[in-house]
C-alpha cells in the first residue's frame, strides 16, 4: 500500500483531524484512482481504507470525490489551492457537509491531487440550532405581551409590538434612532443616565427604575423599567429594557394610602370630635354671654365667636367622617332639581362675591338613584368652592348630559385654577389650597360619590379655572 511506502506521511495525515485523500491523475489531469486516504475521510464517507483504495473513477464521482464542478480549473500546475463548501455522499446514503481544500501537487514525478476535508456537520448543526434559537427568541420578543426595547446607550434600536402600543406609535420607524431620554420626564433624566453608566462599570447587571413616560398623544404614564446589558456591538453595550405600565397600580396605591388616611382620620374623629364639642359649646355660650353684658371691645368677641364657629365647623366635618355609611334605601331624584335648590340657597353668597351661576340641563336628563341629602351636600360643597375660587367675581357654569347608563354633571368656574403639582393631592385628608379650608370637604364628597357607585374627577389649569366632573349611574 502507498502509506506503507511512506510511513512518515502516513503518521502525519492520520494524526490530523481533517480528512485527507490523494488521487492519482491521468494524462488529462483527471482523477484516476485513490492512492491514499486517512481514517478521518473513511469516517466521513463510511468506507474503510481498502474500499476507498479500490474505488473507480465513476464510484469516486458518485460519492462526490470528483466530477466536473470539482475538477474545473483546479489541477492546473502552479496555481494555489482552492476552498469550497462541498457535499460528500456517505455509504449509507446520507449527505455530509464539508469544507474542502483541493490542490495539485507533484509527488515523485507523479501527478497527484490533494484533497483535505473538514466536516461541517457539527458546525452546521450548531449554526442551525443557534439560528433556530435566535429565530424563536426574536419571535418571543416580538410577540411578548410585555413592552421590550433594545437601545445602544440612549438610542432605541429595536421595539416590539407591545412597546409600540405603549409609546402610542404605529410604526417601529417612529422610535428607531430616537433617544429614550426624550420620552422620560426631565426630573428623571439624570437618574436614567446614571443607570446606563452603571452598566459600563458593571456595578449592577440588572436594575429596576420607575419614571413618568410621555406617550405620542401627550399623555404621561407611570413606567417600571427593568434593564440589563445583553451584548456588545462595535464596542458599545446594547441594553434590553422591559417596560411595564404601572399607572393603574400607582393609582391603586394612592387610593390605598388615601384609604389608610381616611381610616386613621375616622378613628381620630371618633375619638376627639365629641370630646371637643362639649367644652366648645360651653366656651361659645360664655363668650356670647360676656358679649351681651359688655359694651366695649365687641370686635374682640366677634373674632372669638368667629373662630369658635370655625372650630365647631371642623368638628362637624370630623363627625361626618366618623359616621359609617348609612344603609339607607336610595330613591330616584332629579339632579337638575337638586342643583336648582342648592343654587337658590347659595345665590345670595354668589351675588355678594359678584359670581354669576348659570345652569343648563336637558329636559330629558334621567333621574338618579341616590340619597338626596348626601348629593345635596356634595353640590353645596362644589358650588361654595367655586364661589370662593373667584374672589374677584366670575362665572360658574353647571351643565348636565346623559350617556348610556349614567349622567355627567360638570361644575366649571372661571377662577384662578389649581397648580399642576397640587392637583393630584386635591381630595387628600387635611390638604387644602384655601386659607381657611379644612382639607376634608372634597374628601367627604369623594366618599359620597363612591358610595353612589359614581366617579368624581377634577381638571384644572392655572389661570383657566377648574372643572369638577361627576358621573352617576342611572
């Protein structure tokens, strides 16, 4: 055998991990016969060495060791070897993907073709596996119900469908190339940049952060973002951020905190209201008695009586809070008529403050199932608040309209309005924007409307007045 005549060469080719085969060429530079193979090429083709050495030209072509495509221009002397991806046919009929190197060499006056093959089966299997995993990962990211974006530093480079909906855009192109910072509230810019810098220093590979985010339609929503660095591209880290809209959760948390405050206020009210009212009544009585018997310093008595009356009013608010909701049967009443009654009572106060009250209600406005006394208490509070918000006069417009299943009432004044940072706190216990307010009136109004399965909302802008909107089921 040829290998026996060349033991050193045989030792070398059997040591390498690639398949090696030597083919004898005929006078026309075509493979004529196999003169040497190593064990690797035998495993790649399924033939043992004796079988390989006995292959005819036709049999070599059948398993892919020769043929026009393989021979074309390759056996010409003084040319370098050529590489290509090739397919060998295994003895069992399966195909074997190889990376093939072919070159003509001179061996002791013989024309010999050298072929070296590197099995690509495992590499292709790994590539296919990785490609399939990448395809599934991309599909998972794209179809994930959680909004996911990829960004290089601050620049957005990918957005899944859920993120498009979160940002309020229709096409991914509306986000690509934009800075994530542009969508974040300015108060949080520095914090987000610090988080990105932390990834560079590997201080924390996975972080959570909450911030307000601006949608395309101008709405601010609360976002919780969990971000992590996923890979490097051109020496720039790529981050994956999973965004979650927590606006409703934040609202529920605020309601829960407010509920806790209400509970605490109720317990406080129950404990102190009656204890204060009894000595307060005595003090008020003695001040009135002293006033009636003294001809001097009446203005001091007036101030004391005014302040005692204010204390008595706040104690009354406490008692209202401490009272549990009454299991009183609701009755159908006209909201328009109730508001008309309230306006009649408060019209003199409005005139003194140069405030005009106008009401517009459709004739077919449905009646609401309610506790008339409680709703009137709400309407009184809203009308008085509106009058007090217009110390220099103005207009209070009260309107009503019906929707499917409910009516909507609006109380719109032309007062000075409420500052943006104050608006979320309106209705909290003891929070007030008025000099002599208790911070309890709107809280009680909210309780009453919620007890009627309705909703109370406040919209306001500085200098443009305030609108209180109430929705009540019919």
